[in-house]
C-alpha cells in the first residue's frame, strides 16, 4: 500500500515560490492548485499558467489536481458563463499537466426542486470535460446539493463518470454522521481532503484532533491514493472567496506557514500510527 501527500499550499502563502518552499520543506511533491499570487485559479491567464508550470516543474512539484471553484455558484446563476470558465480551467489543466478538476454541485436551498437541474448541469460539465480529456471530482461542501451522504450517492448513481473527493470536516459541519459517511462512501472515493473539526464546537483543528476519524479513513485504504491537506488552520489569502462562513479555529499559529507545517506533522503522525513509513516521496505500508 502506498499513499502520497498533496497540499493546498495556498494555505501556507499566497505566493507560488513560498508555496513551493512550504511543500519542499515538508517533503511533499504534489500540489492542488487553487490560488496563485493573489488570483483564484480560474482567473489565471494561459500565459501566467505557462510560467507557473515551468516554475513548478523546475522545482520538482507536480500538479495533482486543479482545486477549481466550478459548481460553486447559485443554481440559478448564469450557467453559460460558467461553462466558459470551465473551458478556461480545462485549458489551464493541460498546461499544468493534470486531468483532475475538483468541482462542486451548486448552491441552493430547495434540494428537491433543483435536483434534476443539478444533475443536468453536472452532466453538461462532464460532457465538456470529456471533450478536453479531463476528469471531474466532486467535493462535498456546505450548502451545495452534494453536501450530505444521501445526495452524494444520488449524484454518483446518476452520473457514474463523476469522481468523488471525501472531506470529513465538511460532512461534520453539515451535521452528518461521520461513521455513516465513511461506511457508505469510503470505497467510492477517489481521493481525500484532510481537514478535521470538533463536532461539538465546529472548530477546525489539525488532523486527529477532531471527530473526522482521519485515522480510520487511513486504516480503511485498500488502494494507492492521495491525501490532500486542506487544513484551514488559519485565515489565508483568498479564503473569503472560497468560503462565506467565518473560519473558527481552535489552535493559534504565528504564521500561515507554521499552520501548514503543523497540519503536515499531524497527518504524518497518523500515517506512522497506522503503520506507514516515508520512503522516496511515498508513505508505504
């Protein structure tokens, strides 16, 4: 069994060079791109992407996925414009040499009313992604259609080509039973976002300090996979653009880099507890 660690390194710094340093200092060679030099990935130009891709390649950092905001709009918002943004993101992904695009399933209040529209729009995104040779990975997120286990399963049944990202903290924040989430979705998950939360207070904490059952998630792994650190242990540049809720944290850090480093230490401690050892960029059991 092998696991690779990845990171949303924009949580360490807004600037790409510092993101690279944060990954290198923690012996992580994968990045999930979300914000670069003050821009959300969807706003990065093709020319900028070429420069950033060259910088990542020369420093040995591989882009695992694009942490896009696709699907993070209101269900009644302009979808044609959103499709244009999707096409741009797919072009960026080719430059960054990845096929993986993290997406969401639209903000809405009336789940029953809009269920068919959500599925139609995701199907359209999947069709467009296929034209560009891309794969879409749905992340469970607060206040979107696929925020709860039942609805994530509906999406997977209706759209078999849709891949899944599992974020345990997000399920807890939606008051889902984490045991049920793990039981029903673990073996359907393609990779994991590592974020933990204290269920009783809603405070974000490092992996293993909350109720997200990160250790159980690791112990249940039966195939090689990637764990992407999305720790949310400190406010970072661009946070307000990806999450409209106040970030409630239990731990305090002097810098974003320190918070990111502690997040890495925490997941590595869990991996070691589960019998994994670090070897040539992988965690091996």
